[in-house]
C-alpha cells in the first residue's frame, strides 16, 4: 500500500510532538532527581521571578527578584524542598512550582531603600563557586548610580548575608532593613536596620 506524502507529513509531526513531550517529561524528572540545581529561578507559591537557593538538603531560601529582596525561607524533608510543576517541567497547564516544608518567613516588603533612586535586581552569578547577587540603584534619569552586592552563605544552620556597596560613598544613602520573621544578628548583637555606609554582615539561624 502506498502512503501519500500528506500522511507521511502528519506521521512525522506526530512523532516530533511525541519526542518533544518526552523531552519535557525527561526535563522534569531530571530536575526533580538528586541533586537538583542549587540555584534556579521560577514561579514559586504563585510568586513570579523567585530565585531559589538550596542551602543544604533540608533548607532553602528564595529571593524576590521582581522587588529586589529576600522573600522567603523554609525547611523540609531531606532533598525534597521544591515541587517542580507546570508546563515547563511536566507539560501540565495550570499548576506552578511550590515549596515543600515549613515556612520560616514569608517577606513581601522592600529591604533596600535609597534617597539616590530605585533599587532593582540586576542578576546573579558565581565567583569561585560562591553565589552573589547584584542590585542596582538608578536615579530618575534611569542612570546607574550605585550597585549593591550580596553574598549568602550557610553553615551550621546559620544563614549569613554579606552586603557591600560600590561606590562605597553611596552606601551612606542606602538603608537596609532585613526580612522580618526571624531574628538577625550582627557580631552577636541584635540587628534591625542600618545604612550601608560600610560592608555589612548579618546572620540568622533556622
């Protein structure tokens, strides 16, 4: 029996769609498998543009890159901290990624404010294997007048956030009030807020 060209085309398209579906399914399975990516960006708990950082096997934080602040922290079962779901990962329309575990804090207010202009997230990168985030302060003419760098580290159940400003002189005009819901300390003393006139490191344990 002779197969017409249009039938061959339809068969090829169906096969291609099946291959794409398998690729999506494989992606979801791979990302859910151990080890998951340590740092990745997605919707999480219906909040868009969240940058999730897996601190260890049982604890994670997410930065709200839309509003340029640390948004949430949680702890859960070993190696099972995020449910990756959505058309991107599983081809299911409607659901979105969710945290798995107990929320430590869910913060939705700005942490950085400045008389110099608006603070905006500018991206993240790795330096010698260490994650750092960069924020920019832009004036009314949308000119970049200062940058803020933050490096989060986690050891012995303690999250440490190290923050600095370039140029350093601009730090006096940038206020920092950290995410509420946990107690922050600086050099062993309770910390609430301060200007970033000089490099700052604060810690919390969870």
